[in-house]
C-alpha cells in the first residue's frame, strides 16, 4: 500500500484539466488550535484514538498507514506555524476487503481522528449504498446523492459496494450518482472525506473503469481476512464485552468450528462469523439454563462446549 500525493503544478507536461483535478481534490489541514481547542488537548485526544485503533485485532498495515497520515498532517501543521511551504494531503480513500474485516470500524476511527486533528468539523460517519444514492428517474439520483453528501458534511461519507454504481452501463443512473459525488467532493473539499468500499477485485475494476476516480482517491487500504488465531482474539473481546467466559472445552470447540468454517467458505474469515457463533452460543446457553430456578453466577457467566457446538442439526451460521 502507498500514499500518493497530488498537488497543482504550473510546469511540466500536465495539461490544464489535470491541474484542475489536482487542485479540486485537496483537503485542507487547518492549524492546530482552530475553533478554540488547545493544541495540547487536540494532540492528546488524537493519540488516544490511535491507541484505540492499535488495540484492534490484526490490520497492522492499515494501522501503519493511518499513523503515517496522522504524522504527515501534524508535521504540515507545524511547518505552517513556522511559515514553511506545506503540501496538503488528499484524504479520499478506497477500502478493499471482504465483509466483516473491519472497514466500517476503521472508517469511524478515521472520522474521530480527523476531527481531533482539525481536518473535519464533526468526524461522524454516514454509511450508504447504491439504493441510497440512485433514483428512479432523471434528476432524482442527483437529488438523492446531494442529500447524502449534505448529511456527511463535516465527516465521512462511506459508500459500501461502491462498484455497484458503475454496473448498469452508460445509461444507468449510477453514473449520475458518480458525477454528483465528484461535484460534492469539489464543492466541499475542505470538510468532507469520501470512502469507497467493497470487495477487492470489484473495487479494482471500478477504479480502473473510471480513470478520473483514481487521482481523486489516492489512498488505498487493504483489509485481509482474519486468520483463526485472530478470530479467537475477536471472540474473546466479544465475550468480555458481554461478560461471558469460555470453558477450556468451549475454547477448543470454537477453534475447531472456526477452522472448519474458514475451510468450507472462501470468505468466512471475518468478524461477522465470530459474532454469529458467539450470539448463537449465548442463545444455546440460555436454553440450557432457563429451566433451572437456581442458576449460580458462574453458570450465567460460562459458555460450554455444548453451547459452542453446532450439534447434529448442522445449522448454518449465516456466513
């Protein structure tokens, strides 16, 4: 993964249209202390968010790249304070990965981080898909897309399965949505970040088939599937949040189940699989204990091998 810097150039072989594209996609980096927030307070809050991000399971390359973006923005701010030349960073992004690999979670962290850095005024996340942007008649799509852009101002507009906007061909209203999004990026370049997300191969096709998007979305983050060890870590976090514990037998059964499911399904190595397993186990525990009028605290806390096991019914876990 790499970050590509785009900036206006007055010399060289770039034509005027290319320079216009470079200028319109810059997101400004305000000086620390804007809007009355002391620089030290802002810096401390940003470090706390980065610490939370670092505690997520896996995603090491994603964490490193976000750290680079944060460091670049901070140094540009310090250079600005010393009246040195600064180069703003284009912050629109493409997230490649299967469902349940942390894309939306990371986008929320980025929104919070950029708010503390002073880059975004709100830092909230608005998550949309094709149906939220594409209308049913001429002019409806632009109206719907502008409304979603308006909702996201000051934060991040996260477009899931963004490649679906280009699947209908030239006559499809999805192209109108893309055009409206590009205009929104240009009109609100100082207070809006767009994230296009979806499966890796489909997103690569989408970006390649829309050359104007590649220069506007230079930051590409890859979200790999989790391995079994990481999925068990995620399961432990889910259990801790819900005040449950696994017996040794339950932990072994969970490992075996995860190994079986990740072999069986190509894209099942994700957090949604773990969530489905744990929630099903909690329901099984409830069925097991509901007939008892005197359940001890330890019983209410504990999930057993029986609770984790799929049993003889062979039900699907919803992956």
